[in-house]
C-alpha cells in the first residue's frame, strides 16, 4: 500500500516539540504517511516575506492536498495578516470542525457529559478583514455573509451529522439585530434542514446560546455558526473540557484539508519540554480518518484515552487528586506509544472502523436572479462642525437635494438623529445621510452621480457611499435605529 503524502509544518514556539512527539506516535501506530516538511511562519516573516508563506508551501500542499500544522506565530504590531486565515481562505477550507469531549473524572471539568461538535464557517463574516479608518473617530469592519458560503458550510454540517451518528444541530446567529447578514445564514439553515428530516434542529440567538453552552454544554450535540461566533464558542467548549490545550481542529475544503491544534504557539514555554501535545495528536487522528486510515486513527485515540485514564498527564492538566504522574511532552508521547492496542476502561473507547468520510462538495442551489431596483443612496460624510448638531447638518445638507433625490434621514452610529433626533444622543464625526426619491418612480445611476456632485459642490467631505437596492420588492438595506 503506497504511503499517503502530507505536508507538515513544525511550527513556531512549542510547535516543533509537540509535532515531533505526535509524529513519533503516528509512526509507532503504523500510519502510512510520507512527509513533506515546509517552513512557514515566524522565520519566514523575519526573512522579509510579509505573508509568512513561501512558494514551496503552496507547491507542496497542491501536491499532497493534506496539511498537518503545528501552531504558528504571526508577529504582533507590524500589520501582518494571520497565516491561518490566509491559508484557510486561499485553499477555500470553508468548514472548521472542532469536536470537544470531556475526560472526567481524569481531567477536571464541571461538565462530564459534554460531547459536542462545533462546525464553524471559515472564510467569511468579519474575518474577511476588510477594515477602514474613515474619520478621526470612526473605524469600520465589513461583515460579509454569502448564500453559497453559508449553504455549503451548513450542508457539510448535516452530512457530518449523518456520518457520525449525531442527532441534533443547533444554529446560532444574531439575526434579531443583523437581520440581513445573520438573517441569511439562519434562512439557509432552515432551507437545508428540510432536506435532512432525520436530524433535529433548532436556533438560538448567539448571546443566550453562548450562555447556555457555558452553563450546560452537555445539552448540545452539534452547533453550526458563522465565523466569529464559531471561533468564540469553540474556545468556550474547549476550556470547559478542561484545557484549551486539548482542543483539536480540522479545516475542510472541497479538495484540501488542514489539521491543527486550536491553541497558539505559546513561546513563553517553548523549549522547556512541558507542552501538551494532545490537541495536535488528536488533530492527527482526524487527519488519518480523512485520508482513509481509520483503524490507525482509532488505535491512536484509544491509546491516548488510556494514557489520560492512567493518570499520565502533562503539567497543564496535572492535578494531584486525579493524576498519577506528571510527564514531559516526550514522556507523554512515550506513554501513548506504550498503550497502542489498548482501550480505556472508564472513558468510552472510540470506534471509526465503520465510519465514512463526510461529503465536502455539493451542487449548490442557484439562487433565482432577483429583480433589482435602485431606491436611493446612503452618503457617508466626515463632518465635525461646531457642536455636531444634527439639525444643523440636515438643514445644510438639504441644500444639496436634487430634483430626483432628497435627504430623508441622517444617522450617527446607526441611530436616526435627523429629522427629529433626541438632544441626549452623543454623536461622532461620522454621518450616514440617506437620499431617496420623493415618489416611487425609482432612481437611476445618473441620478446618483448628479446627487454626489451636488453634495461635493456644497462643500461636504464624502467618505463612502452605498447604493440602496430592493430585490424582488424587498428592501436590501436596513432602516436606521429609531426610524
């Protein structure tokens, strides 16, 4: 049987130590893997490469399709983009999969029955990282949610549920506030759920949903979320399990996949031989399942569970009342190797022999092209005159009205302040000014250009514009708070 080639990065900080320990376990278990080692991360940044990624990495991953990665360091305070985000988005690794299961009574937790899988969208949302400073006081970050991005992530979640005998998926959004973006994610979830009647579903607003996860995580089976919420909730569950150092992660795309621990490079303990390799080792288990070596994956995870059950623990989870031996990184790996072929007696053993890979590529539904009508424009201004009186701005800006478009509203940080704002409202130097036609006759692009010229000629500083559209008669823009 030919070995499966994989790309391997030893990483930064504690990365080389824990990667070496994990590779020893994989080899001792009989994993049929061929390694292509690449250098990315801190060393590459420091060489002057602002991406932290060499061309050799891209060549390797396009050959192997599988990336096993130790934690990497992105230098702080120099404007560098996260390597993780760059890799995930470049390779379209759209699904972040984080299973979390507790090991009570051997690792302390208040939630011994927790066994939950987080499926997090991996490419969109605020992690698009499109940010701008617009005025002296105001910065913005664009939140992008797409229908195809949401649909394939949600379909993957349902396919994962079927492949892994999961019974229920909970969707979490904040669509009571972000009715268009989070509203789309929730809507697509409901649509896809109709095609999987054997899987129970529900939806929670993210704030109360996170609170319930923190309080009673054992009540959840699977959770599917947009990117930022998923990042937070998955770390919450990992911490509740006993340590973020135990967390594992798979990043799944249609053609490629990346497997990693969820923790960082921990440079403060680098070189001391005390780091816990558990997260990266169990990410390796997920990788073996992905490449079709489920029996080896099962052997390793059961040996890992037996090691934990025998009280052989690294310092981060060592507890004199529960642990028997405090071990180094390498000693922990040795203990797992010694137990290959054994199963835990108290913790539930895993079985992957009858499992199947989760479908990753889906024929996405083509949304019917909508009838799109232009209804006006939001003109964002930098304006810092006098006492920042909205009425003063509104009266002056109304002079820029054209025959086709008139000022109908001004908001500040999303709240309507003109006409009829409240005197108590605090205002910054950033104003959204909405111009709409007086009648329902619609708006043309020429009308927009004429208005913008008029606003400019009136001496106002335009910093951004957003056209206002309806789609099949439904507004594709939000009202101002208080409107």
